[in-house]
C-alpha cells in the first residue's frame, strides 16, 4: 500500500466522524502536496528523511508554514492510526 492509498483509507475510515470541510481539506492535501512528492512510496518504507525532504520541498515551493504544519499533522494522524 502506498502513502497515498493509506491516506485515502484513513479518510474513508474517519468520514463519519469528521466534517465534510475537513474531508475536503484532507483530500486537497493529498492531491496537491502528498501525491506528487511521496504518494507513490510504499507506506511502510517511508523514512523520516523523506518526510523531512517533503517539508523542505514544500517550503521551497512557497507553501505557507501553516499549510506545511497541517500536512504534518495529517500525516502523523494517518500513521498513528495505521500503527
């Protein structure tokens, strides 16, 4: 299972307990930021260095600190749920 697939599975699991606006935000995070950079990596094989590089790349692209923070919170939630 890839990082993108795991993120989508997490959203599906949580869809009855979170707001539609939150689901839309999570989907946008996946589509715009996670999928293009780390979405294809096997979820269990991702490293801390790869996620740190994701954050650096996003910063270089001019993504706001708040959005990068939200992406980090989302990824931690996904991986905490999966473990």
